[in-house]
C-alpha cells in the first residue's frame, strides 16, 4: 500500500469528528444564548459523530467484512459480526442522545466510552505488537477517544450551565 492510500484510509474516520464540528460551528453562529449554542453542539455531536459514525461502522462491518478485516489488520472472523452490532448499539445511543437530557447524555457517553476506550487499549496494544493497519491506527484512535469524551464534556457543561442558571 502506498503512503497516500495508507494516509487516506487511516484518516477517513476523522470525517465523523470534523463534519459534526464544522456543522455545529456554522449552525451555532446564529444561536442567541450559550445554552442554545451548547445544545446545537450536543445534537450535532450525538447525531453526526456518535450516531452516523457508529452506523457507518455497522454497515462497513456487515456489508464489507473482507475490506474491514484488511483495514484493521486481522483475518475475517465471526467476531466482526459482533463488532458490527456493538456499533449499532452505539449508533442507537447516539441518535437517542440528540433529544436526551444532559444526565442521559453523560450516561450515553460513558456507555459508549466503555466500549470505545477499551478498543483504544486493544488498538494500542496491537500497534506495539506490529499491527499498523490503517483501520487500527490513526483516525480510529482519535474517534475512539474523542467521540465519547466530547459527548460527556458537552453534557457536563450543559448540566453546570443549567445549575448556574437555577442558582441565579
């Protein structure tokens, strides 16, 4: 695999972070309050990063298992079917988070984080043991760390903003 192809495959998952961030930034410019701006960010992140990103992984693992096996540096196994449905669960949680309370968004972020942060540990371990496949390093690591972390941070910020407003 040439360098450009490797870089493109490794960076592709970042689309699920970049597109929602750009969309939220553009949409939030018209917000009239910090609460509205934060809500816009949470919805874009929930639907775009968490929901659509996880749904893409579901489709990719189910429809293109050989491509995904090559991308992650493994042989095709039945475990990939399980990964597809774990991602479907994340997608459902992400779409639910779009209209959830801050408390529920924190729970969704933590639930997704348990799976994705565990995946990060696996990716890093595999990386240090010779698996440098584009689907095992690079953008996927950023996604697995940032998608649930940003969900939690935004929800905690929303909770604190609401509590400060009540205290006033």
